[in-house]
C-alpha cells in the first residue's frame, strides 16, 4: 500500500509561534521548523504512516496483492454464509432421501448416519456415512440424496466408487453428482454398478452407502 503524502512539504514550511521568542531567534529557519513548526508535525505524520504501512505489508505485497494470510477465525468467500473449508452437516430430513420411480429410501437420525459437505472456491466436497437405512416400495436403480438447493455441479456424472451394503450384502457401487430437477442444486445418486441397470434390494435397516465425492461447481 502506498500512501500519498504530497502535503508533507507544505506542512514543513508552517511557522508556529514559539512561547520563547528570544530563544527562537537564535535558531535557523530549518531548526525552528523542525523543533516547533510544521517539521515536527510532518515527522509525526510520517511516523504514523510508516507504522501503518509496516503492519499492512506484513500480509500484503508492494503491489497490493496478498501474500500469506493469517486469520484467527473462519474465512468466507464469494458472498457465501458458510466458512470456507469447514464441514456442514446436513439435517437428516426424510425429504432429502429418495429413490427413483416409486422406490422409497428411509435414513435414520443423525446419531447413526450423517451426510456433510464442504466448499473451497468452486469445489464441493461431499462425505456420507448412511447406515441402517431402509429401502421400500417398488425397487429401482437409484438412491438419491439432496445436498444443496442452489449450488450446482458444473458438469454432470462426475462419478466415483463407494462402498455399500445392499440388504446386508457388501459391494462397491458407483455414485455421481447431478443437478436438481429444476436444473439447479446438487444431488448425489447411488447405483449398484456403473453399467448394468441393477435394482437395489428391499431391506429393513440393512442398506448402507459410505463414501465421498468432490466436483466442480458452476460459477457463483
């Protein structure tokens, strides 16, 4: 940060009346200015500005860009309410968990299962441990969890493997981030496998999905 001090030279020329005129007469103009005039005022201003610049440049470069940033609290970005890099645990509301077609998916309370997400820049990280869940209705191929109503994946089908138990039978499935029905928002979909259309199995508290996924978001 560069502070303009163009007025300093003018301040230095100020003449302040001395309380001891006799002593003042023995001094040169420069001495009088430095001791009792504008020179003293200018010096104090420069000291203050120097201390401000020193503190400012502890985390800024000369061109006003940031260097290392130290914060004692959380940091938010992009006008978001949530702090960057901190996990947000989602409410385990029944409406958050669905199946395609008429299949139903019931997830127990937070004490046994959780789903959480974190934001860093334009990247969303999602982690889940959904255990002792129940699959009912007419079984189908997709179990789905709603993560956010407005933040939206930039690309669809950013998939990865995850661990599951399908009616107590363990396996490795495929999950992907998709947009909400309106074209915005983020949902995570869980499949038994990536290729074949394999239905989940009806179960009573014997289905689990465990894993994590990260993906790029649309600009916000």
